[in-house]
C-alpha cells in the first residue's frame, strides 16, 4: 500500500493522519515488533541493489532503512522525555539532511539492523512497561504541537510501514529500470 506522505512541517496534521492511515487499526506494538524481520527480508531481497537509488534525489533501500534507524533513535528520546518530564519540548529534525549528512548510503546494512533492533527492543519494552499508565502524557513537538506518548508510539508504527513501502518501491524501480 502506498500512502502519500505530506510535508511533516508544512502539513503537520496531514502528516500525522498519513502515518495513522498506514497503521490502520492494527496494534502498533505488533507492527513495530515485526519491523526488524521485515528489514532483514528486504535487505536479503535487495542484495547488491541495496545502495542503488531509483532516481537522483530519491533514497535507496539502504537510505530508507537508515532513516528508519534515525527515526528509532529520535523517538527513543521522545518517549523517555514524555514519560519522565512534564510537557517536555520535543524537537523535529530534517530527515533529508540526516540521511545525506550521516551518509546512510554508505552504511553497513548489518550494523544498521543491529542498531535498529537494539533500539526497537528497548522501546517496545518501555511501551510494555509504561504505555498503559503513561500513554496520555504529552510532549510539545516544536513543529506539530502536543503529542502524547500513545500518539507518538502509533505514529512510529505507521512510519515503519510508510518507509518500508518506500524502500520496496525503490527496489522495484531500480529493477524495473533494467528491463
């Protein structure tokens, strides 16, 4: 399923809605628990095409996965600030700059999966421990306004689906360009 993703800053509410649409009514913890396996399968399928961009300016499979790893790192902090502090400030980040300047196209895919897996396991354990009791706690996102722990967790699950879909489409485009 391809979900169009609005600009997260200029169209904040539409961006949130697009990620929630990707999640649908599925359990966000179950979706997130399956992401590592989906990443591993995608890397195995991509093989030597993992670093190939479908078009100039578009992300390769590896860059999509690098963005997922960045997102998991960022959301790790957000979850903890929301749980521990009263209405903490939550900073946004420019995903394109992170992917480019952190050079995810050059990453070791295995190391990227390890990093993502460790963070994801820690975040799922945190959700299991605090989701029910702290889900309504709020952080103040500097671009999107108030976001609860529950909403942040659901957005992360939708984010997984959107960017895994993007990575699959990138791989399909790379392979279709050879035909």
